[in-house]
């Protein structure tokens, strides 16, 4: 089974973020492989271990995004593809999806694995767009995946539980953090990753045009802050005060 | 008037509450057509009409219940071909997200996701989108034709405007090629007595609860108040409680009368899903926790003592009245 996992380099969730002058997120800070993608890579590796095949990582970003791919390769993925192009700076979800879909199409993958949404963008729109552009079904919010020949069965997280969804491959799945605990790269894995192939391609290599972005950021303002109320130390009277607030709000 | 189309999500025969919320805003922006697909669509169309929809495209074909995303995308695409809309609105919920992404790619137009507000401006539409972890709000102009925007649930309060929608059969035909992601079974895990999204009181627990064994303390308080229990992402990721309880950016948005945050520090990821609550009470050991700065009442103390005492006090007060 040929598995493609999409990966993204994102600002480190544990670092402080800042904005550029044009109000886009500053992405030159400390960057890491998106934690959600680590779960996707782990699931891909487990499926490969069970069913054989290959795990290919596909990413879009500046050249330094190779580090994110390299991290996935050190976990055990086989090779990587980085789409990098000046025209992709500030790319919206559709252009991102077009570029990724073109690279994935060339791989003829049986299964595409994405995180449900990126840590930094959080639009969650790229995976269904890729599925549509590839012409394959999508099984999203997977917390468990079973492969049986060319049949894929997924437990899809819902608001009050899950649904069992089935489709034939080729297909795209998006995975939640519940899918698998990402493994740590071993020293051997890190050494091996150094000699694994990371191919760099441009938009024209993929035959994709840039385009007008879906949105123009007109302004960025601070989110409306709530006014702080009173803060009290619990000296035994806290319960009475909470009860009063509940009664004033007419929920008690 | 602009032509606005709202995709009204149905799940197991029920209209998602976000549909009427979004419709309440949509009717300010233009003439609204709604699309309701699957079991319960006809009854939903009546509700949607009362909330301002002029036309409702309806189909109760089981194909919409049994297959994810693609059949609904086919219908929305057919509507767009036959009667081009200026704005297509979806809720930012998992089923609608799947449809919106496919539709945008099929139409070759972009979209704006995760919006918390929307307005008409200069002949187009501008969406407000939480940005930078929720600390900022970006105003984004939609360049697509149609403009496609996904709106977070609980961004607007639903209200009826009277009226009824003209019912039309949903156009387009769903081919076998779209019957691919087949729903075999639906499993309900959460035995919620009161739905988190609809509860008048929400009590949420975070890392400060110490462990999953202490969550029954919150359950007791919730049942005394007739409320529901939520949780922060940290404790869901840690496996203490199921995802269905998660409040925040990647979980549910809630807007209860009173929100009680217990042992939750108040990361943006969490607060973006609850900061429109009418009253916020925080119980935390740390007086400096960010949640304290947004709470109407912040209590610095030991939740393990305060919560059971509060439950007892609520029960006593209820007993008297």
C-alpha cells in the first residue's frame, strides 16, 4: 500500500508568536513539525508495518520546511517531497490544496493521510479540497482506521460518539490526535533519515498556476476582551458568593 | 438583494442548532435559500422558513444520511450552476466542513473558514475570523464568487422572523460515483442528559482537576444545576474524558448563562469556545491564571473542596424553594 502523509512546518506551539507588518503570521520563528501531523505519520507507519508498502511525506513551504520532513523520515517514513515556490507565499487553502493534490497525484497513492487541521491555520479545509481535486472519497476525523484489502474502515469522531464509515481505496483520511501516539525517532532512525531522498519541486514542475487568494485581510484588531470581575481568595465564603452569582444569573 | 445560500446541516433527522443561528444573520445580508438534505429535511424546512428562509431546497433521500459529503456537494454544486449565489454559508462543524471544502474545490473558488461574524460591505462580504490563537480578530474580505464562508456555531443568537419557505425539490442527481464514504453505523458514547451546546449552565474541568477520577465532582454539580460538563483540550488529549466534552477552538463552542471553569488556566484555545458566555465563574489555585482576568467572579482556592460544598449548597437552596 502506498501511503502519502501531508506534513506542515508550523510555529512551535510552545513559543510566543508574532505578526508581520502585513498581518500574516510570522513564520520565521522557532518552527516544528505540526504535532497533528506526527499522529498522521505514526498511523501511516503502523499501516505500513501491518500491510507493507511505502510512506511518502509531502509538504509545502519554504526550503527550511525540509526539517519537518526530515523529522518524519527519522520516525521511519521512506522519502519526502517538498513543494517550494515564491508564488506560494501566503497561499490560501485552495492553492495549497491544488499544489499538494498535484504532487500526490503523481505518486498514485492508495491512501492519503492528513491531520484534521493544521495547528497554525486551523481552517481544516485543505484535506476535503485535496480529496475533491484527486477525485477520491474522504473519511474525516478518524480516531481508528482498519484496512482490509482495498477496503478502508474508519471510526469517525462525532459530537456525541463516533460513526463507522467505509470506503474503497484510493481514499483520503484525516486523523485526530486520538489515532496513535507518535513514536520518538531513534538514533538509528535519525541517522538513516539523513540519506533518505527529499525531492524539491516548484509549482511549474507540478503544472499548477498561482491565483487570486480567497480572502484579503483588511485589518486585524485585538479580540474584544471581557471586563475582569472580582477575584476573591476562598476564606470559606466563596461558596456563598458563587451561589449569589448563580441566583443573580437566574440559573438557580 | 444579494443571493445567500445556507447549507442547513441535519444529523440523524435533526437540524443542527447552528443552522437557525446562521440563518438569523443571513437574512440581514440578502434573500436566503436554504438547503436541507436527508431524513427530517421537510420538518427542518418549516423551522428554517420561520427563521427567514424564502426558498428551501429539500430532499429526504436516504443517500444523504448514508454517504458522507459527496451527495450534498453534488446538490450544492447543481444549485450554484442553476442559480448562482453571491454567498454560500456553512457552519464550522465536521459534516459541513467536509461539504464546504469539496464544493469550493469543485467550483475552483476559495473560502473563509472559522468565522465568528459576517457583514455586507462595498458590494461584498467581510468576515471576522479569530486569529493568532484567538488574541486577535482579522477582518477578511471574501474574494470568491460565490463567497463561501464557514461560521462557528454560537456566533449568533437564533431568532424567528415569521414566514415560511417555498419548498422545492433539491436539484441535481446523485450518481453512484458519489456513493463512496458509506456510513455503516452510528455509535453514541456520550450519555449526556443535557446537551453541552444547549445547557444553561456549563461546568468545565481542566488539568487542575488532578485526574479523571475527580470529574464526577463536576457531574454532581452539573446535575444539581441541570447543566452539562465540559472540558479543556489538555484533559481530552490526556484521555481523561471523551472529545465530545471538549470546549474550545478544536471542540465545541458554548454560550451558556453561566460558565464555571474549574482548574482551567484559560488558554486561547479554550476561551475562544466559551468567552461569549453571559457570566463566567473561575475556580483556580492560581490567581494569575488568564481565566481569572476574564471571569466575572474568580475564586482562588481548592476546587476539590469548593465544588462539593457548592453542590451541597445548590441542593440545599433548591430544596427550600
